[in-house]
C-alpha cells in the first residue's frame, strides 16, 4: 500500500511533465496534445489554492508566536490584525482588489512603506563596500572594488582628458567585459536550469526521492 | 523550427542525463572542483547544531510555474541536503518562502528528514513560514525571523535580486550568512555582502556537493558535457564567420 502511495504521485508527475513538454514541442506544428491546455489551467487553480494554504500557514505561525509570547510577538499581533482588516474591507466592499478602500490601503500604506524600506538598500550597499575595503580580499575582490571605483568616478562626469579616459574605461567595462561575463554566467545558469528542470520533471520530485 | 530545435536539445539533455546516471558513482564527487561556499554550508550546519541553534534557509522569491522556477527547484534540492544533515541530529532548519506552493513541499522535506532520522516528534508545520508573495515584503518579513538567540546562520539560495542585502545585512548582521542567486544583480550583491557566495551556476551544483547522489552528479556531468559542446560550437562558428562562411 505504501509502495502504491509513493508510485501514484510519481506516475502522475511523470505523465503530466511529458504531456506539458510534448504539448509545447508540437504546438507550432498545429498538433494539440490532449489535456495540455487543461493541465496548464489547473496550475493556475492550484496556485490559488496554494495561496489559501499560505494564508493558513501565516495565521498558524503568528498565532503560535503570540501564544508563546516569543520575541517581538507584538508584530505578529499587528500582522494578524492588519490581515483581518484587509480581508474584512474587501468582503464588505464586495469588489475584491478593485475596491476603492483596498486601493487606498495599497496606494497610501503599502506603497510608501515599501518605498521607504527599499531606500535602505543604499545603506546596505555602502556597508557591503566598506566590508570589502576593510577585509583582505582575494584578487578578484580587488578587481571588483576597482571596477566599482572606476564606474562611480566615471559617472561623476569629470571634465578634461582624465574624464574622457574614465568615460572610455567605463564604456569598455560595461559594454565589453560586463556583457561578456553576464552572457557567460547566463549560459551556465541556463544549462543548470535546464538540467534541474528535467531532473525534477522526469527523474525526481522537487526536493524528493529519485524516480529512476 | 525553433520548437523542433528546442525539442532536440531537450532530447539530448535527457539522453545524456540517462547515460551519466547509469555510469556515475557517488564517489565521483571527489573529482569535482572545490566550491568553498558549499563546504562552508556544511561547516555552518554542524556548528549550529553544536551551539544548539538552527539554520535559517531562504529560498528566494521566485515562484514555481514561472520563468525562474529552476532556481527554486535547485534551492529545494539544496534544502533537502541541508535539512537531511541538520535533521539527522534532530535540529530542523527554519525555512522561509515567498511562494505558498512551496509550503507543503518544504514541510514534506523536513517531515521526511526528521522521520528518517528518528525524530518525528520534533516536526512542526510552522518550521516552514510563508512570509509574503511580494519580493520586498518577503525580504523584510524574513529578516524579522532571524532571531540571533535561536538562529545561528542564514543560507540564501534561489532567485533573489538586490533585496538579498536585507537578508544578509552586510556589516551589521548578528548571524553569519552564505548566499547564492541565479539573478545577475543578486549575484553581485551576494559577492559584495557575504564572505561566502555562490556565483553563477553554483546554486545548481549545491545538491551534488551537499548530499551527493547519482542523479545530482549525473546532472553536473550533463551540464559540463553540454557546456563543452556549446563552447566548441561558438569557436567553430566564430572561425567560420572569420573566414567568411556564414550559416545564417
């Protein structure tokens, strides 16, 4: 029974992966694989259900933190209260995310808070740079620092022959070296992504046991 | 035409993967180059257990079923390896996710690792936390969960951009961190902010290094074989272009 219990999800995922892959491969030839579109649509439905699971998990985690009086439990209380207010607003207004109150909450609370938080990134970037300067680095660390320095100084628009040289260096670094390096990395990532995707679809449950 | 070439490439990948799966041995991992950051992950996990603390693992903000699913799949593979090492001594990691689809998957990985190690009573569904689907809200929310009293280190693996800086907090972080991303900006941020970072395709090699099995190693060999093929093709095409032969 346990063996069947393990085999069924493996078979379902194998067949689904094959149908979806084959569906995309033969679509341009005008051939429609049965269930291909339905399976893709089911993904959307399952994502919706998963959001509910996520919400239950969120409530469970924060409720437990309040009950156990964990560190900064008050934030959990604020989170749950906010969650309840937003859901209640949407239900009372009856227009879902298109409702005026929900839009107001989004535009005047969430967006400004997010923008404020994102502005902190510059501080963290500065800390990163200082951390690199303070600590001994391998040779590639110094190349990284030198590149950052050249790009920063070159964007200051220094006049004269020094400015022109810096600008040429910046253009060469950004247009030749950086583009080449990024292309190389993206090729590696694409290969890794392809093999990982195939392993997950045809040989193994994501994060689980081998099907082979 | 493009889809047919795509199908052909997929077929080559699958055939190579099967070939290497059949010919690879787990001991082949010793032949791989050393990735210091991945060795350091093992050290961090072991040190955390000695200190009686947990590891926080962030799987980035990408969602399954979208363009960057592969980064998340690689992160899940790495998580499986870290969770196994950590749960073997009855200390499950704390995992934060931005995609609710991942919640039951990660719960399953942790539960299974604990059951196998004989610590089934140590499992609790709240060892996985869904923070928020929005990248910024996720990063800030996950940061709040890094309590230095109970968390020894943070490991970030997956798709994440400059928001990674919130999680690793360069210069001010109360806990150690190792990070890796398949996002170009995330990679640069990771390199600048942490002493140990996973660059480029390193995150896709994580499972083969952390908990080597035949399939993960076969995946690595497939990547290398295709990479050599592509490099050869680029050189041949460049030479052909230089001598005036164009196949476009």
